[in-house]
């Protein structure tokens, strides 16, 4: 009787480990399908000058250019904007994958402009990306002094950088984000093993 009981307990343990292992693999598989890209940039303010609706340097009036040029001479042009990262969770229950919401518990990031790191940050609070196959916006509040980051640039160069980052030409191609997300799951937090690179146009 004791031998039969021991065998049954061993069998139950093996099955439990197998089921647990499958659950872990499924969870990791679901997490790995989460994709990101830079969606848009909004709410641009350069040293208090609104960049909204400006498509070229010619759209800045004389007073704005004078103010910005004065700021550059003093070595300070604070730039603030919202970087809207799109996170797409394709775990919507179609194609053999169970519908699964994914929770971002941490999202440490570093922002690069023209391949130069200018600022870093973190999520203000955890965010859930629903398993609907649709993109969820991760709004990152960006603030740094572009005059200090690009000391060698002229005012025209600075405005060109800002306009490109604002998507004036239809793309924010001079922006690049590196992030190392941590995902909350039923089996515990899963941290990406290394940083991922996020750009516009294409989900990575």
C-alpha cells in the first residue's frame, strides 16, 4: 500500500511539474509577443514656444526666433513633449494563443536624438496592455535642455532637430528609445534580459 501511495504521489508531482512548466512556457511565449513602436510626439514646447502646427523653420515668427536665439546664446533651451509609445498585445485569443492582458510594471527608458542619448526615465505607474490586438499608448513625459545636449548646433539646426522629432516631415526618424521592460505575470515579474530598441513606423 505504501509503495502504491508513493508511486501515486510521484506521478502527481511529475504531472504538476509538467503542467507548471507548460504554464511558464506559455506565459513567456505570450510576453514575448508584445511589440512596441514610437507612435507620435505631442505637446511640444521649446523654451515656452509652442511648436504645434509648425512644419518648417519659416513657421516660427520673428519674435519666436528672437526668443529662441537669445536662449541659445545663454546656453539654455528647455524642450518638453510627450512621447507616445505604442504597445501592441496580439494575445487576443485568435490563432491558438489565449487572450491575455499584459501588465507593464517597470519600463526604464533612454531617449536618443540623432543617436545621442539626451534623457532617461521610468513609467510613472504600472500600465496594462489588454489582449485585444490593438495598440495601447504608453505616454512618456520628456524634458531636457536641447541647447546643452547639442552645444555645437546653430538655432536653425536646433529647430530642424525639434521639427523632425515632432514629426513635421511625417516621421520621427531621428528619435530612438531603448527600454528594458518588466512584465507582471501570474508566475511573478519577468524582466527583459536586455534593452530593446524602439523606433517609429515599425513594431519591433
